[in-house]
């Protein structure tokens, strides 16, 4: 049976340590111009049902850097877009490919695909989670000199797929996580329940961003309106206004706290431009690290 990365819970504490070490090594090699074709002669497919800039480009470059062939597939290019079943698509594509990266809507879609795939399936974002993003983010935090077992990470904003995956990561790695979201916009309750039941980490979900960021070492935010929620834009802009990361909120965190955003950012909404571009921001390093972590993940799940 192939090993899939469908959720952050598919990674162990040991896996994270291995990924961090390997991503750092691959980043160093990339900077020095050293090639590393660990997946030479393999073919990897990418099915993206949602738009993407960083995740798509970083994975395509990662695949090329590792010596594999990349096949990008828009749903409109597949019979999947014309009603072919997920099961049949998975069976056929996995007979051609050595691995499949999927970005889709409902978690059930990627779960069903993986059930019928004979090759590893990697989640490049669903409405429920974004495990590859969080792995890259945690690598960035470690790279910034923070010790994960001693940090407090404060997430301020919508309780979306990013938050869900951070909740899972906190339970696996044991760091402190404080989530501040407006009432009615909290993270997935089942994901939270699963994480709390694991007994690791300190996880709280509150509705006051000022309390959440007190003594925080990392401040993290994301767009208020996720893909597919565009009709809620005006409503959310009003509700989420007190949840903006700005200098006043940053001043409540620990000195030297870093600021993160998975991008794209709506400057002046969830985060002010001066904070995003300020000395505490590691946003662009965070984006770059998607490439290096993507390569480490591909090696871990596809290298034989």
C-alpha cells in the first residue's frame, strides 16, 4: 500500500524532524547550484481544482529539480471534469504515474482518490487542511531560531484549513497554539477534538486577538475570505476588522516575535503593509521554503 499525505496527522514527530533536516540540506544545495535528482525517471501528476501560485510553482520546480517529469492537469483537461468517477480516474492515473499531488475542495474527494490510487497522493490543499504549507511554515520557524517545543504561536483570523493543520501540528510537536477567531468562524471542531485527545501541546481557541498574541513568539494570519467564499467578502471584512495584525497587536507579543502569512495577502485587511514588509516579517522566506520543503516531502513519500 502506498503512503499518502492527506492530512497533517499523516506525519509523525520523527517525520517532521527528518523533513526539517532534509529541507535545510536541499535549500543549501539549491543555493550552491548542486543538483540532486533523487526522483529521476519518475513521473508526477498535479491535479489542481483550485487556483494556485506558490504551491503550484514550488511543486513544479521541486519536481524538476529532483529529476522527475511533471504533468500539470486542470480538471477541464480531464474526463473527471465531465463526470468520470474519482475512483476510475485514480485507478487509471496511478497506473501511469509515480505520485499525484492534488488541490481540491472537500477533503472527501482526496480521501476517495487515495483509496483507489496505487501510488502516493499528496494533499496540496483542501477546504479542511493544508499539510504541505504547514510543514514549510514550521521549517521557517525553526530556521528563524525558534524551538518548537518552547514557542507560542498565535493565529489571528479565520478558522480555516491553515488553522486546522496548525492544530494538528501542535498536537504532534507539542507547541503552544492560541487561535483567535470571531464567533462562528472557529476551526473545525472534529479536527480540534482529535488534536486535543492526543494530549500533546497546548491548544486554545478564543475570540480575543489581544489575549491570543500575549507572549507569542510567532504571529500568523491568512486572508479573511478563502477561495469559494467571495460572496461573503463584505460581511467578513466588517466582522474581521478587529482581527487585523498591525503594529499595535504586534507590540503585545514577545520581543523578536516573527510574523507569518501564507499569501496571497490583502494588505490593509488581515495585515497592514508596514507589518508585512517590516523587520519582524519572514513572509517571503516562508514562501521560498515551500520549494525546499516540497522537495523534502516528495523524497519522503516517493523515493524508493
